[in-house]
C-alpha cells in the first residue's frame, strides 16, 4: 500500500483550490453577515486549533453568503454527528460501544492462519481492537463505512487496516459497478481489494449506503426544535404563554410597554408571586409546566428515534409504556436488544469483514455472551446437561476443561489467532 494513500485517508489534502465564482448580493434568510458579499472562496475552514501534526486537521464545511439558511451544510467531516440529537447520539454510541467490547473470534480457521489484526488492526492508528470496532459500527449506523488496507500478509490478505471517513472517498458507478477514489487515486474494492465498503441499506443502482438517520431526519429536526423550545421557555424564566387584560383600551405603544414591564418583572423575580394593580388581570393559556414543555410529545418523538437504531427506549432513559410487551426483567431486555438491534448489525458487519479479510469459509464473529450471558446458576445447569450428553465413544458434548475455559476459571486467554473462542 502506497504511504501517500494512507496519509490521504487520515488527513485532508493540503491543496484546496479556491472557487473564483463570486456570489451576488446576499438575499434575506441566508447565512453570513448582511454586508458581506464575496463569500468563502475555499468552501471549507481548516481548524488548526490545538493541533500539531497527528491527529489530522479537522475540515469543516462553511456556508457562503447567499447560502439558503434552510439548507444543511455538505456532508463532510463530522457534520452528520452535529445533526444528532442527544438521544440519537446516545443510541449510536451505546450500540457501537457494546458491539466493540464483544470479543472477536474466528470460526473454521486453520491452525496456521495468521490473524493478529484481531488484537489491533492498525497499531499506528488504534490502541486496540475495541477502538477500531467502535469506529466501524459508528459509521455503519450512519449509513456506510469504509475500511482501507495499509499492509498485507504474504498470501495477499489484509494485515493492517483502518476506518476511513466517508467524505474522503469519492464513489461513481461505471458500467454498473462502483468505482472508488481517494483523492486522485483509484482504489480497488471487494475481496482482494484495498477498500471495504459496507452499506447499512443499499440498492444496486445507488453508489452510497443509507442509514436510519435519513429515515428519521424529520424526527431529529422535531426533537431539536422541541429541545430548543424547552430551553427558550427555561431561559425566559419559565413564563407560560398568557394574556394580560387591562380594563381600558390601550394604544399599541402602551400595550408594548405593559408587556415589556411584565416580562422584565417576571425575569428579575423568578419564583416570586406577581403583583398586579390598576385593574390588570393575568390569564394563562397553558395549564402547567409539563404541558408547557410538551414533555409527552418530546418523549414519544425520542422513543421513536431510539427504535430507529434498535435500542429499547428504556435503555435510553425513556418511558417503556407499561403495556403487555413490557420486559419482565433486565435479562429479557438485553436479550431483546441483542436479537432485534445488535445481532443484525454484528452479523452484517462481521460477514463483510470476513469476506474481505479472511480465506473462504473462515469467518470472524463477536461473542454475544459478553452482553447477554445468563446468570451463573443457569450457566451451571446448561454445562451440567451438556457434560452428561455423550457420543458413541463416550466423549461428553462439553468437557470439564472446556467448562473451566468458558467460565474463565483458570484465567487463561486462548490464542485468538487459533480460532478458539476468547
């Protein structure tokens, strides 16, 4: 692997060509100062604060003067992360963290197979497998993930690789096949190629993958608006929508002055009773703080966001509903999260990684027992039953040594390159 391609995949290029097109006069409802017309000639901002060499500089999209305020900035850098509400961020992080800490192991692996990358896919970039896996599942849940090989074993299989930010990779469909470029370099993909591209949801006529974030974009906007509304209510002293009634007819200036005096008085004495005189009456148009903050609507919306990522709302601190489908205990809750949310993601990602980095018929999986492991008594009963089951030669389905290894009673970690469960 050419070192220049590795450098290009972990930091932005240094040659950003300015755009000579000068936008016209800024229109209303667009971003940018009203008296600034030339716009940003580069289109991006290089954030150099606090950086000296690696980690790479952060490239942030910048909107030009004249850019419609209702448009999202380009999907570069971490702009998709900035669109996540706290609930969506928590759900993506929870799934990625759980899957990353499930130990990987090989199935149907030859004793001579070298798979040291199960410990750390790229020591120059990552501190452990867990750091790599968390990035892998983070990007996958956002729609698509790219993994670039930087070194190979003697048989051509990837020996070192790391996750590439999606905005670094340019994709075109040529003759019905996807063609990938990083910078000006065409990168091969698929089994035997330098790049692995995993898509959350895809079609043969679409170059990119699409994640639940796109389907739930409206709910994310709604959650953000509800959060801003609640913050605005709190910053205004919790003053509910109301009407001030005056016994006499007021002019527009008198009404504005009375309104301003009321707001200023309530902001300066939060929690203290109001004093009205001169026949002025106050009438609330909202009943209580719960209705005022639209709590139930916000909780419903955030619960739907959690379900988009396969996370039971209870795990995100949201009401479970208390209906007939309520989980009987924490174990059943975790089991449901694994079966409905985590397992499909783990199976898809690990199958793609196996196809790309391992010989045929050899696969890498993650050990779910790290998350949904039964209680000790239930495990002991299962082990006892399996130990009693014998084959024709009298060998147990599960020997005592295998039981001790599974329970980590001897504190021995098997060699993960040998295909033994870690």
